[in-house]
């Protein structure tokens, strides 16, 4: 009897060690993504997916390096459905909300936000997620066509571009209330918030990733917005080249921002 108990204990310890080791490996790859080593991670993914096809960490890693945001969201949604208690489910909700809010699908973004609050009421991402949805709703008021059902729209690989185009169409008199712009200096806009507190929280998050992040104030009609902008690039082409790295870190689709 003691022998069987000992064997079961050894197997349990081995399983726990194996799971811990696997989790640490995924975190190491995610750290590489944060450092911009996306190519190296993509090369390692086929073996990881073959060995751990149902692991939520591997699936999250896979979604983090996809160029197609809509496909990444499908994986995030699958993780939430299948592994709701996973350590990755929290950030999956946050990335899903970003996708739908920035794409202009405010009804879907609002529903996902409510689900998020129920599943992770104490998450650090709840405040920026709430602010992002509120901002998307304010923007949609200036362009009601964005409220159409997503079923009638073609999926977009870059929802941030869609929102940017809509803002420019509806608010041609948009003025940036910032210090005098530097000619030839570009950045990547990764968020647009209605409160300075939410913008500052996002700046701190990106700084923890060792990314330069600044806040630029925009006046869109009667609404004051705060844009979080990553980087300081000499040309538009250089900013465009850096988009994949920033995209992997923010879980969004950055747009070119001229300072």
C-alpha cells in the first residue's frame, strides 16, 4: 500500500514539475516577443504546437505573433471558452476588447467588457478596457455607420486603420494640442483614451516593457482625447518597419502618428 502511495506521489511531483517547466518555457518565449524577437519565436512555434497543441500558453503565444489580428482574436476567444481559469484568460479578454473597440464594433466590445468584469473583476486591465470602450462609443457617435453588425462587414486585418480613417472623415478639423510638432518625427499610436489617468496607466505599462511611450492630447470636435504613442522614428518608413514589434507587445494594431 505504501509502495503504491509513494509511486503516486512521485508521479504527482513529476507532473507538477513538468507543468511548471512548460509554463516557464512559454513565459520565456513571451518575453522574447516583448523584446521584439518575433522571428525566433515563430521558428520555434511549429514544434511547440505539435508537442503541446492544447496548451493555452502555447495557443496564447501563437496568437501573439500572428499578423492577422482577426485570427489572433479567434484563438483568444477559444482560450477563454476552453480554459477560463487559465493564467492567460485575463489578458485574452483585454486583447479581445481592444480589437472590437478599435474596429468600431462598440456593441460587441461592450458585451466583452461586461463578461470581462464578471470573470476578472480585479484585473489591472479593467480600467483601461472600460475607458477604451467608452472612447470607442464616443467616436461612433460621429459615424453611426460603425454600429452596423460585424456580420455585414469584411474582417479587417488592421482595425486601428479603420478607426483612424473614420476619425479623419468625421472630424476634418482635428487639432493636436501639443508642443510644436517636430517635422519628420513619427510614432506609433497604440491607444486613444478619454481620460489622462487611463493614458498614463498605459504609458507606465509600455515603459515597463522598455518602450518609449508619450501622451499627445487631441481635440476631436468637443471631445478631448489622449493618444498613447510609442517610439520616435525619423521617417514614416522606419515607423512602418517597427509596427510588427510594437503590435506583438501591445496586442493591437498600431497606426502611424506624426508628431
